[in-house]
C-alpha cells in the first residue's frame, strides 16, 4: 500500500492568506484544490511538502457567472462536474463543457477543479510511478535524475501536458487571473506555457490561479472537443483536440481554431486553420475538403513521443481522425459529444 508522507495542513479563508502561507513556508509547501492528482503524486513521493494549503474554504474561488458584457467568469475552485453541467458554459463555451465532461470519472470530476486541471503537472510514463519503480529504473530529468528515458541522451524533459480543459480554453481566448505576493495579474492562457516538461508554466511559486475568464464569443460560435484514451473513463488523454468555428448567419466560416494537447509539454495550435476554412459554408463539400486539409496540416505539424502510454505512431495517426471528428461536430452543433477510445 502506498501511504501519504506526513504533512501539516492549513485552511485559509482568503486568497491573500493562502498567498502568505506560500511565501512563509516556501519551498516546502504546495496547494491542494480537489486533490485528485496531488495526492497520488504525494503517495509516489513525487512531492513531499511539509505544509499543504487547502483552497476549499475560500469562497471567492467558487464564482461562476456571466458578466454584463457576456464574459464568462469561472472561479478556479469550481468542480469539473459543475463546469460541465453549467448551462452558461454549455451555451457560451461548448468545447469546454465537453472537455470537462470527459475528464477522469464522475466521482473524480466532483472533486477535481477547473483550476486544478489548468495547473495540472506534466505527465510521463517514466515519471508518474512509485519511488520504488523509479529508483529501480533510474531517476529522470523531471525528478532526482540527469537522464531522459523518453529521448536517450536528451537534455530537456519532454513530459506531456495532459489538461483536457486547456485546448478548449485556448480556442476560446481565455484569460487567467493569478494572485501572488506581487499582486494580481491577468494573462492570456497561451502565455502561461513554456516547453519544459519539468515545469511548463510561467508562474511564480507563490501565485494562485484565482479565476478563468472566457470573453464573449462570436454570435455564430461553435465548439467541440474529442479525446483519445484507452477507456471511456478515468484515463488521461493520449490525445485531446479542441476546435472553434465562428460562423456567419449564412453559415460561412469567419474564423476557426484547432488546439491539441497530450503531445508535448505545452498545448499545440495547428497553424493555418482559419486560412483554410474561412469563407467555406459549414456542412458542404467545400467545407469537408477544407476539414480534410486542416487534418493533414495537423498530422504534419504534430509528432507524438513515447512520453505517455499509447503507441506514438498510432497517436499520430489519430491526430487527423480526431481533428476531422471535432470540426464536423462543431459544424453540426446538435451532434452528440462522443469520446473516442484508443485501440487495445
């Protein structure tokens, strides 16, 4: 049985109190939201903090509202289940609703939070193991070692970002609000990432994600999310694809975006999507041809590695498949969201 290491727990009532705890107890401190990823990682001795700061008692992190300008504001401590079930999210950010509904299992979605998923640590088949397993093999660049087991001789960690919510939020132009010792700041979500699997975020150790802000979308906004995994529940993505289509009243594409996750340490935006699809009327042969071209672009731009479970060649072959499925689903907003299982 894997046991948790010993630690103290603090339960602040405000964000400022939580920030001060991070400052006072650095570096032996970490935050806990839902705990669905943190606690297993602590059992594996990937983290051994002396103090865990619980965010569940901070009411201001639980907001979920639509502002007067139509912006959607989601506090970081909203459960994944609450986000997926919200009528406001379904109407204004359908890809986000679909993505959060496909994270893990129903039980874990009730505990896991949107903020926790955005701030999820990178994952690797050689890192997310017990200490005994890692010691037997030899530690890696991400924790205690000097070698990469994915890329022999590699000098950079290639652990993968596996946050299902992130590609959807990226297509939506979401902004993230952080609060830390230096005060509050707001950044576009695409500015959060760096290509370093050890720690893939531009964020200070004492900063806390407070809320996610989704700006008002185009009046013809459509979105969808498709996920590749072994099982229909529990599993992290072997590939995640979020798409956005902005359609004119007549049905022509005015703008489009495709973002993928679970391939590298940061999400990947497919280049040239809007150029290919703009002006094409949804659900026509011209649109279908454009979708096929975008899928080919995605295949050529994406190169999965053996950093997470699943054959990398198969994962790459599935890139154009999921891109086509997601774009077709977004063009037909009444189509049900159906997750995709990887082959056995």
